[in-house]
C-alpha cells in the first residue's frame, strides 16, 4: 500500500529539478520538540530562491524553499502525504499558481501553497543522506506568531518616553479586535477544510498559520492559511474511530490556547507587560485550575494588565470566553463555532 501511495504522490505533486533553483538568502530555521521541555531538534531551514526553469519563454520566479533535513525526513513525507490527500478530495480544484495573484487568493484552498518538491544535497551536510526540499509559492513569511511580536513592538515603540504625567497614545482597539476576529475565523475555516479532507494537523500553534497581511487595517481582505503538516494524521490510514475524533479535538484545543495567547498578548502591548505565552495559559488551564474554565476566567479578571483583553472577550455576552471554553473542552463543532457572536 505504501508503494502505491508514493506512486500517486509522484503523479500529483510536481517533482522539481534542484538545478533550476538559485538560493537568494536564508529566511530562518524550524525546530521542534518531541515533548514539552525536551531539547529542540532542528528540522528544516527556509530560503528565498529564484526558480528559473530551463524551458523557452519562462521567466524567473521567486519561491520559498523549505529544506527538511535528513533527520526529519518523516516530516517531509507527512507533508507530501497531506497534500496528496487534499488533492484526492478536490481533484483539479486543488492547485496553486506559481505566482501570487488576487484571483489565486480567492480560489485556492486555505493551506500554504505547496507547488512540489525535490531531493538534493543538504546545505548543512556535505555527505550523507539528501534533504527533501519543499517548493512553496513566494508570499513572504507572515505568521500569526509574527503578527503578535510585530504588533507589540510597534505599539511599544509609539509610547512616549520621559513624560510626566504619562501620555497615552490612542490605539484603535476596535480595529485591532476586528482583525483578530477575522484571524480566528480564518483559522477555524482552515482547520475545517483540513478535517473535512481527512487530515488532523497535529501541531496547531501561532507559527502554523500564515497571514496575507500583518496590517490590522487589512482585516476585511485578510486570508489565513494553515501550514506545516509534518505531524499530521490521516483519517482511515493513521487513525480510526475514536482516535480520529480525539485528534480533531486536540487540534481545536490547540487552537483555543493559540486564540487565548493571541488576544491576551495583543492587548497587553501598550502596557509593556510581558507577552502572555501559550505555555503560561496552558499551564493555568491544565495544571493550576485542572481544566476548570470558570475558575481560570475569574483569575484572569483579577489581572489588571489583561483589562483590555477581558473587554474584548466580554463583548456580546462573553462570546469570546464561550468560544475559548468550547475550543478547550471540545464541546462544539467547527460549524457551530463559526456561528459564534464573537466573530460578528
């Protein structure tokens, strides 16, 4: 069965030639932890590269190359398998243009635009097994985690210094809240697409979501894409029955922690408090309050630094709190969550 699968992948995802690419610059490294607190293992490096196919009348195209290192080859195989599964579901409707366009953004599925892959020598190791290189359409590296970091730096840089009494710079919180709501809606829709394609992501966090813009003024045209399928599980191949349902719930719980981190970290930026990390929120929920959401909510209300985040979650009769609670507890389907008043 595995052999048949690999033949189908080769027929569906394009196999590129390493000689057609010229690396422009390194963008960064990707690491992962097997368990919380364990030492991180480097899994991949990302590069901006020019793709210059050796065919007539083809111009050079900027792409992103994700080199998955030999020690993480299973992650690359999983990523390819996930895209094959999505292709199986949508057929010819599941395809990506090599260059970004408005039309592509409207019609393409809400996942990172993987164009194909190739095997070639690692940039790190001159000898040994080759790396798997994933070829993605270039659209920058704008993640949900990156938005939080960028926004906090921007707001804190705008705060005046050495004034007494302190002068508060006005921030349009309604505009920011609208942007965050659209991010969360897009994240839910991306997960819905993957689950309906028979894929549980397995590693949902702020780095797994790509955003078309980090500018809060772009809320109305924002597109959210899910990426990094290296830890995914496939329905009726890797998981069956209750195990499949649990995997989907784990994705939603991870999105709940990601949503809480997004709201609390964004709305503490002006005060200059430390970012509310996902690890901190997860520890509060699972270890301190033993999954008693109401007790955790009461605790959060006592933290003055989170006042603005509380106001956002309290709106529409506490719709934000209800959504986080439903995500963490697995008490609602994605279809139900998408009707939440919080997203209005």
